[in-house]
C-alpha cells in the first residue's frame, strides 16, 4: 500500500511538472491592473526602419517626463513581425502592449477583435486634433465605426527621379529631336514609357522596377493601374480587374520592364531598386516617398549623387497608399499607460518634432508648417508628399487584404516573366480574388 | 488497476513515454485534428469541423501541386548532384596520395557551417546582374546568364543547395569509406582490379547502406528548403521556385489559415513517406 502511494506521488509530481512547463503564463498577479502610480513597462513591437530610430530618440523625453512608465522596443525586420504580433494577441497576457499595424492588416486585426477601441480615448484627449490626419490615411484607422489605429508614418508611393538628367541640356536636346517635345517629368504612362526608353538608349536604365513576386510587384503596378483609371475591386465590392484599363496598364508595365529596366531584375524588391538608383544606374523609380531624403543624404549610399534626386507624384497622379498605425493590444494589462504614450508621441507638437528629424509625415498641419520645411527637407518635398497623400488608395482593404496583395503579385510577376499572357494573368487574378473574398 | 501490476520494464519506459506524448504525439494529433477543421488563427472561436474538405480542396489547388512538383524536382536534382559530387570528393580525400589531403578535408566542410539564410543572401548578391561578381566575371568571357529568370531560377536554387550541402554528403561518405573492411579491396587487387572497376564493383556495393542513409538524411532536409527561396525569389518568377515549405508557411503564418496549412503538411508527410519507401525498395532490390 505504502509503495503504491509512493509510486502514485512520483507519477503525479512528474505529470504536474510537465503540465506546468506547458502551461506557464497566467498567474493571478498578471490579471490585476496596476495602480496609477505603480511602475509600468510598455513593450512595443516595431519595424526596424529610419522612422523607428527617431521614435526611440523622442521616447527618451517621454520617459523623463513620465518616470513611472518605462518603454521598451522590440525592433525587427518586416517579415518577422506578423506572426509575432499574432502570438502576442493570442497569449493570455499580451507580449506587446503596443503594436504597429501595417495598412493591409487594419481591417483584419479589428475584425478578429485583437485591438483596443480607441474612439473614447481620442475624443477625451484635449488638443489631439484627429481630423488633422490626411483623409486617406485617417480613413484606414476606423473599422465598423471604431477607431483602432493611430497613424504612425506614411509610405505612399511617388516617383523619384534623377533631376540632373532631366535638367541636362544635352539630354533635353536629344529628347526633343527624338520625341518632338520637351523632356519633362512624365505625367502619363505613355510619357513615362517614352522617357524610360529614351534614357535606356542613352546609357542609363529608364526605370529601376520592382517586379518581385508577392505584394512588391503589385505595390508598383497598382500605380500604373490607377493611371489608366482601373482598380482591382470597385467601391461596391465588385472584382473589376479583368478590364481593358488593367490590360493596357499591364502591357505597358511589361513593355517598360523589357525595354527600359535594368536587365534580369525580375526578382528585384525595393532595396535592389534603391541600390540601382543610388549607384547611378537608373534614372527613375516608383517607390516610397521617404526614400528621397535617404538618397539625397550626402553621407548616405548615393555618395556624390546626393542632392540630385527629386520626388514627384506618380504618372497619372493617384498613388498607392502605404501607412503604419499605432494600436493597443486588447489583452494588454496597461491600456491607459499605452494610450498616454501613443497620444504623446502622435500629438501635433511631438509629431512635428518627429518629422523635423526626418520622419515621414501623416498630419496635414505638419506638412504645411514652414518651420518643418526649414528644419526638415524643404518646402517642395513636403508639399509633394501632401499632394501624393491627398490622392491615394491602399493596395487592398478588408480582412483578406494581405492575402489578396500577395496572390495578385504572383500573377503579375508570372506575366512579367512571360510565364503567362496578360489576359491569362488578369483572368487568374479575377478568379483568385473572388475565391479569397468568398472565404 | 494497480500500478505495481504493470511489468517493471513498462514502468521504466513510462517517463520517456510521457515526454514523447507531450512533445511529439500530442502536437501531431492536435495538428491532425486542426487539419480537419476550418481553422483560422484570426478567427479563434469560430472553428468548425469540416471532415476531409481541406484535403479534398488540395486536389484542385494547382499552386499546391506546382509547389509539390518544384520541391520534388529540387530534391531529386540537389540530392543527386550532392551525392555524385560528394562521393567523388570523398574518394579523392580517402586516397592517401591526394595533395594536401588534411587541408582540403577541413576547408571543404566550411559551407555547411554557415546559416542557410546567410547563404541565400550571399548568393542573392553574388548573382545580382548589376552588382554581382559572378555575372560580371561571366560577362568578361561573353556569357550572359539570367540566374533568376523563369528558366533557371529553380536550378540556381539547386546549385546553391549543392554548394552548401555537398560537404555534408562528403562527410558521411568519407566516414563510410574509412570504415570499410580492407580485405575485399586486397582480394580485388590480387585479382587485378584497378581504378573504376574497383569503385564500381567493390566500393559502391559495400557503401550501399551508407549511401542510403546519407541520401535519406539529405533528402528529408532538402524537402525543407525555405531559406534560399525566402531570401532570393520569394517563390517567383511566377511560381517557378515555389516550394512546399514556403507555400505552407504563407498559408499558415501569413494568411493565418492553420487548417489548410495542416492539411498540406500531412499531405507532404504522406508524399515523403512514399518516396522514402520507394527509395528503400529500389536500393534493397539492387543489393539483393
């Protein structure tokens, strides 16, 4: 009897140890919200980008002003973020109190009930001026009438060109002789193609393109689609991609790739295109507007070419919008401290400081502030960014935006590679998007 | 039921059994259960049992079968090349007359100590047509190769894998060669066998079990190809380098559709098991 009991105890202890090792986490202490004065640590997941360095620097001031709130960042590359964020949401207690949300996730995460409703917080924060965010960026903050994200920075697409080539007298003369018109910044796809091919004939690639499979090629091509007046899904939710506009836009995109892009650049992403511009091998690229300051930085990778780059709206005028948002995990034990931090960082005054230090703007007041122009990158840069942001739309919306972007990009990349025809690609996209939307 | 009535040997096995249950059998069973459900990580609480639907839908999912085809092509080409090269190098290094044998033994092994993601990034730059050393060198002799174009991309990934993992094959085969008995070789020499005849009729038959083990280990590893594709092509151009692991990763961790991803994983396990069984049968029959 005694021996049996002894064995049972050993086995039960072993089992208990195993189970506790698997379970872990939820201790009663973690469920109690901390008292107001108690020291709080906010864990934030961020992407390792230039804007993060500025935020980290500004946060020092916040911590000095609020000694009871400690802010720690977990900075990582984009591709590592999505699954980490998901595991944090699903844990009994959030790993990350504050997360940053990319715009394709701005419908998905609230629909899954992962994010805290910030509507009341925004309303009750004096002087916050939420309407100041540029409309297309602001629209994405709201899901089902609730504000769940606060704009962090924008990455809307623009056209970055080598201004010195467009101003070069010999180039201008040659272009006039060839095309019968002045060499100007392209405003339509036809002009863009013509200018691209002209540069290619004159020893420099016309456009550093980014036809890499996945969301990348879609992010570039959708600007072309807008230029022709097309879209993937219309305002009523119909899939309208298989259209003459899309066909023309894709045919022209492929023609540009074949006749004016650097050779063998089928798997190029934005970093490859940036290197090509920085090393003087390409004359234009459609990319994130915040790359202009990076290229024009005399200590940056463009070296002596720094200062020769300029930013314009994409041909056709309407651009793809990209933006990041701050959001609070619904399962954080520290929602008030988290809002205190976010509302401080994104307040008009601190946002202005962030942009002056080189951050990508999201508030209209910041972009129109002469002091920002002077301390930042000059009036023309901010007015161009404002112009871009006033006329832009994200890659996709809805709970499956991320999947749609990636799958559309597979067909586009295959079409550019010559693996399928333009008609096949567009029909394929139409079927795929319908299939995803039906899920 | 008395615990003491369980035979002593099984009681001794219990701790290990419990550990296996917790870390292997339970997760496998759980993922099998997930594969039978409409289970999305972003819709927790709304999962429902759908039987074999996830599996049935895979049959009409052309991307899945493209990925399967690519992965099998990749495994056959990569492991085949690694075996041939590895065996050749192992023979050279086994031969005591080889020049600087000790030096080559250690340096030839270095690629396999590099983390695969770094190898992927290295080759992405080395083969970049604007910045890369390899295209520049080839252009100097008048050759223009689009390494990551639709025709060559998968083969380029195979070459990268061969670069990194031939050393592993070499290591296993060399260890095998050194453990072979001397007598059959001496007997063959007495009978007048030299060079290729010796390798063909003595070395290879004796090495068969070791080759089988090496091929299976490498094969299982090659089925997991992910890093090079992630770092270089992201499965493109089109679906030319889409691999099973990248496809499953995207479905499960980017699109959060755990049910579908689990069904894909189990289908992959079935295919791999069939291939391993086939390999065993073929090699066994040859040795019989």
